[in-house]
C-alpha cells in the first residue's frame, strides 16, 4: 500500500496540480483586485460584524439548514485539524522556516479562491426532494460549467478524500497522540472513534454543525491561548523567527543532500502543499457547508470563506510555527506531533504533553465529523440516499484502519485524493471565472463607501 500510495501521490499531487491551484487563485485575485485585502472592511463587516446585527440585516432563506456562523464553524471544523499542529511541524522540518512564508502566500491567494468557490456553491445550489438546499463543486460543475462528468469525478474523489484526509489521517494522528500521551492502544482508540462517528454522522450536515458550534470555539481559543503563552515567554526571539522565515523563503542555498533543489524550492513546495491541505482553498470541499447555509447573497456568504482561511492559516498556523521557532524545539530533530510536544513541554512542563495530545484529538475528531457530512453529501449526489447507512459503516471502519496504517501511507493517500478533487474544481473555477467577476461587481457595488465616493465624484 505504501508503494501504491507513493506512486499515486507523485501523479496527482505534484507541482502541476499545486501550480494549477495557485494559478487559478492568482488569476481570480488579480481580476478581483485582490479582494480580501482591498475590501477587508466589507468582509469583516459581513462576518464578525454580522454577529452584532443592526438595521438592514441580510435576508435568509428558509430552506437553509444552518446559519452562516454554523456553516463557518463546520468549515473550520473540517479545516482546523492535524494540519495546524502536525502539518505545520512537518512543513518546518521538511521545508524549513521558509515554508511558513509560502504557506502565507497560498493562504493570501486562497482567500480569493475560497470566496469564489463559496459564491458558486451558493449561486448554483439546488433544492432536493426534501425541500432543502445543497451546494458544492458538484452542482456548479453540472449546472454552471455544464460538465456533469467532471461533477461525478469530483463527487467520487470527495467520497475517497472523506475516507482519507477526512478520516484516516485524523484517526492516525489521534491514535499516535493518545498512545504517546496516555499509552492507549491504537485499536482501542480506533474502535471508540468509529462508534462515536457512526452515531454523530446520522445527522449529516446539521449534526456536524451542532457539534462544531460547541467544539470549535473552545478548542480554537484554547490552542491560540497556549501558543500566545509560549510567545510571551520568549518575546525577544519573535523578531528573529520572522527574519528566519523570510530569509529562508528566498534562499538559493542547496537543500540538504542536494535533494529538492534549493532551500527556496523545498520551502515553497512544503509550504504551498501544507497550506492547501490545512485551509482547503482550491479543493472545494468546505464550501459544501456554506452551500447549505441560510445566507441568501452569494458574495456576502463568500466573506465567511475568507474569514475561514484567515483564522485557519494566517492566525493559527502562524502561531503554531512561531511557538515552535521561538521555543527552540526545531533544533531537537523531532517531527510532527513530537515536535509540537517538545515546544509546549518547554512552557507547561509535563502538562504540555497532555495538552498536545488533547488538542490533536479534539482538532482531528472535529475534522472527521465535518468530513463525514461532506462525504455523505458527495455520495448523495452520485447515488441518492440509498447507501447512506453503508457509507456511515464504511466511514467508521476507515477510522479503525487509519489507526493501523503507517503515517507515510496515510499522508500519501490523502494528498492523492486531494489532487483528484482539485483537478475538476480548478477547471470549474477557470470556466466560471466570468460569472465570479460579475458577482464581485454586483456584490461590492453596494458598498456604502463606494456609493459615497461615486456621489462625491459627480460634483467634480
């Protein structure tokens, strides 16, 4: 399995696919005027600002299952996972500190990408036999791009990815963390996770939203506070950490052993790959949650996607990386969860080990819940509701299998399935870019500051 997974990864998750994701993101960013940065007040007002509603509150659709905030938390549950702890640590060990810079670049571009994906998901969502709406890449591929074959390919890839990245990679991380921290056997962990997942997944997206609404804020705030505590103890090293990130991001020095070309190229590949893995911009999966939101305006709903990438990568991944760098843990030669454990142990002592174990467990389990809903939604598109219970059993069994497989095999399979999703989704974004630009003009022409500017110009 390790040999097969390695071959698949080289085919489906190499530079061509990564460059395709970056290319479409850069294309959309340029054509929309780098929307997340030039209209940051607008998207902040329509996300965080909407939590304090005033007059003119956005209308909603009664067909939506979940609120925009619940959609955000569900999407965050799917993206905030092992990538924020294990993924960042792996990026640092394989690509060096410079990988974090390229993770920022992928996130900066990815904020526009996920805004566009959400716009299309809301615009082309369809009403099912039960009267409830569903949205996602499958629907905008079929009804927008008129590519039903690619829509089915995406849905099939999403089902596989839900078993890989959304399940086995997470259960593998949970099993490793609990075995390291509390000496729990991986089989025991897998069985417990399987039972919980089978019970929770019965509710689909609505159940995932309810669990995420309670779990995500607590775990995210707790982890951010812990990272800030590490930085607080080493304030004099923060500036040096940023210097190291920027210097190695553009280093032309040969990589260790001559493998991977220069330090810059290795940092770029690791940073972009892990960045896309953690924020899912370009993969299209997280927008399935936004597609079922009660939000009616595609452009405004897309603002929640921008906030998702900002919280996931710009905020949480950056804090993870800085905590590791300032604590000196990178010099220990550890990797993955072990590297994060060394970092937090330096501050919290023996409690640091338990903190990392609990954090990985909560993050990974939240991801599994969200991905069970994504997988069910993709399977529903392919064959209806006939095999929903069978999928739930398969999803639970994958959690047990993920605890047994080797780490390399699991991550190679995850990257391969990500590539399978990315290819049709990137094609859809290129084909529907004209509609994305028109939606941008329609949505942002209503900005109050823009109206004032136009009115002022009339008197010139």
